């Protein structure tokens, strides 16, 4: 086999692999879109990275405090610590600043972790209520007829007022909540998500990685304008006679 033939075979193999990857990506996108159409919103599914690196993951209640994200509640407490600044402001001014701050937050990214370390992530508008999250969970869990509850931690605090919006519940711009069936611990068994929901695991990450591998399309170079015709004409030389001929 000469070098030219080997190069042709290599190029054909690369093109075939790209076609297979594209077909797989299209199937992933179709699966994600199908589930999103059923649920009314897109969900990301993945496994807690800490659990992937350990065969004996710690119980959920033993997670270190630094695992949790900085929440809106933390931010509000930080602002409240600036007492001197708050005292100098009128209530009307403070209310206006809070309203302006709320207007800047346009989404609430909510992660729900299950006892088997599966997580789902989805996005709500801050003005939507927690009851909408509960309705979504009923659609994705394997046993929707079994009562369940969600809570935040630390410290462990059950979310009971489902009429609150995500902003009022301090779940913006994002939060991690925990899921448990409301049954004795020894009776709680997984899997907790539907099979077709678990099948979405890491699909978004794979699609994002594929997009990142795409070569950047080079912009066509702008054609240089043709040179403008020169208007310079040769200057006619004056017939200047030497002085000795003027006599």
C-alpha cells in the first residue's frame, strides 16, 4: 500500500467516525427534546461527582458544609451585617434596592439530589412556586404514588410551604435540595428515577463536549479593493532655452 492510498483510507475512516458521532449526537438531542416535551422543561441528569470517586460514598447527611453553594440567604445575611449602611438608608430606598436586585435575577437553577446520588438539574423563573418543582418530581420519579418530601441542608430543613416562589424561599440564583420518600429509612429503596430519565445521564455533557471539539469556522478574508487609477499625468517639460541662445 503506497502512501497516497493509506492517506485516502485514513481520511475515509475519519469521515466515517464523524458521521457516526453526528448520528449519535442527533439521537441524544432527540431523546432530550422528547423528555423535555413531556415534562414541559429541560432536565439535566448526572451523578454526584463525589460518589463516582468512591465505592462507599458517605451518607448524604454527612456531606461537608463546603459542598453547598453560596445561597441567596447567605448573601442577605452578609448585607444585613452592614448595619451602619442600612441605618443611613430610608425604608423606601432599601425597598427600591431590593426590587432592583430581584429584577436582575432571571432564573433559579435547581438541583435535586436523590439517595442513590443521582441528580437532576432544571431551571425555573424566580417567580414560579415550589409546587411546580414538586409537580416535576412526580413526573420523573419511579414511584410517584409514594409520598415524598424535599429539604435543604445544613441544617436539615424540610420545605413545606409550596406556595412560596423560589425567590422568597431563598432558592435563587441556584440551590441544591435533597429528596426522600416519606417512609421509614429501611423501606426506602431505589432506583428513584424513571428508567428513561436515568438514560439521560450525562447526555448534555457529551453534547457540550462534542460542540467544543468542532473546529472554529474561519471567516472569509475580505477581498482587497482594486487599486484606484492614478490621476497623475506626466507634466510636460517647458522648452527652456539657454541664456546664450536668447540673444
